[in-house]
């Protein structure tokens, strides 16, 4: 089913990432971590559907998305960057992606943080962040989406990684030693979302340190 949204507001979070706040259709429901296909209600763009994760509270009276725009490409995210309040979007029903399977280690790369925003925010609201750790990799410190938010969450252990910036006060890569320290010996899930090459590399490192593949929850694994 197709639902029409009206863009209410945008908030710039990083040089290429914005938070889009939209109207919410009556009765529309989703779970933290779920996504939908979104397109612009505009000639030439209605059929250009792309998957985006909801980053709002499911109980809120608005829908929101946090989207990184690739403005050097002639695509949907570049077009979204120019969207203004009053513009209309089209979305389908919500579908599964990563869901909360309990406290664990959340490993994200770039825009792969988006499924973890509502999941960890929901845990923060319910006071159940203990046992959760976030490892978040970006090219530069300026690319870290919602850094003040992550740093403000009591109970969440946060480790930022910056790969392409000299003298950044963070580790410069995720390696097996870092993962081994973060994951430990507990049988908690490891949530993983980022570019496919990163997901593949991290999954290989995790299995290499003895993590059961059943514990590795990747976007799209259902």
C-alpha cells in the first residue's frame, strides 16, 4: 500500500546528512529498526524508490528519516537534499530489517547507524541500555551522525572510529582485537550495519575470533 507524506521540517546533522520530519498517516505502524521504500511525489521521481529506515519513535505523531545524501550522484538522496517543507513523499508499508534481539554490540559504518537510532533510543527511554555497546566508524569526525546524542546516553558504551582523518582522537580502524574486547565471551547478539564490504569484513573478523554466525545480525537477514 502506498502512503503520502508531507515534509514538515529538515535538520542538517552533518555536511551530507539531514533529518527529515514528515506527517504520519493515520494508523501507520512500524517497529524500531524497520524500513520502508520512499520516493518523491514529483514527475520523474515517483518510481525511483529507495529503502530508508525510520528513525522516529514508533509512538510519535510524525515519521522521521535520517538520510545521508550523495550529492555527487544524480540520484534520490541528492534530490532529497533539496527538499523543502511542503514537499510530498510516497512510502510503502514497513518491512523487517534489523530488530532488537536484546542487549549486545552494535557495529555501524556511516549511514548504517540509522537502524540503531530508534533501537537504542527506545532502550534509553526504557532504561535498558546496560550491556549495549556501540562501535561507530566514519571517515572523519565531522561525519559522525548524532555524536552528542550517543555521548549523552547513560548506560551505552560508545567507541568512535575515524578512518581518514589524521590526528583524530579515535581509533583509525575496526580490527579483530577491538571486536574481541567489545564482544567478550557472552552470548549476546552482534548487530552489524554498513556498506556491504564493511559488513563482510567485520563478519569475517567476528567468526575468526569465535563468534557464532547465528549471533551476527546483519541488515536484511530478517
